C-alpha cells in the first residue's frame, strides 16, 4: 500500500474531476472524468458510479486502475486495485451523498455503486526533472 501526503489529499479534494483509467483484460485502455470522489483514508479513495459503462465492465474484468489529477503543473498519479460495493454501509452513505448532490444540482442522481480504490503506488506527473518519479 502507498500513503497520500496531506498535500496530495488536499489537491485531490480541490480538483473538480479526476481522470480514471481502466483497461480490458486484453489491454484496450479507457479514460473517463469522474467528479464524485472522496478520500476514505491515506491509502484509500472512493468514487461513485452513476454513469460508468465501459469503465465498470473493465473494473469487473480487471480491477487494476489508474487515477490522475492535477492543477497547473502539479499533479499525481495513483495506481491500485478496486473493489465495487453495491450494498452495505459505505454504499448506503454514498447513495445518500449522491442523491443530495443531485438535489442541489436540480436533477436526480443515483449511485449504482461505490468504487473503492486501494492505492498501491503514487507517482508525480509534474513536468521537469522529477517527471514520473515514484513518490510512494
Ligand atoms: C466533469 C465530469 C465528471 C463526471 N463525474 C462522474 C462521476 O463522478 N461518476 C460517474 O459515474 N460518471 C461521471 N461522469 C460521467 C462519465 O465520465 C461518463 O458517463 C463516461 O461516458 C463513462 O464512460 P465509460 O463508458 O467509458 O465508462 C462525469 C463526467 C464529467 C464530464
């Protein structure tokens, strides 16, 4: 497992959306934006699935994912594996959070699942001499 630093967590929460990359078992890549994201702890983040299609199919077949986020020239790449929860406390809390988000936005939103990413590696993506360096 790899731990996010306070700064990595701060930026994760600040950005509006992150890029979630998955792939099929035979290696066809897929990247989508996701904005419904939360930090669970230093080595775990949660994404709510409302609209994921190819991404969901990929994660079911191949739980290895990558998630990248940035602001300006600062950014981080998380890699790890996911589990998908469609029942239980964490899912119920996510469903409630997403329903409230939808109510605020003025259109109904429904979470189909809580995608839990256990972070195994963290890299920097800032351009420059340390580009791509593993940070944790
Ligand atoms: C800014 C932005 C944020 C988004 N956030 C989410 C999200 O948090 N959860 C979700 O399920 N879909 C979200 N979406 C929608 C998915 O990215 C979109 O449905 C995508 O087409 C899914 O593609 P896929 O079939 O490759 O999985 C978001 C889209 C945008 C543009």
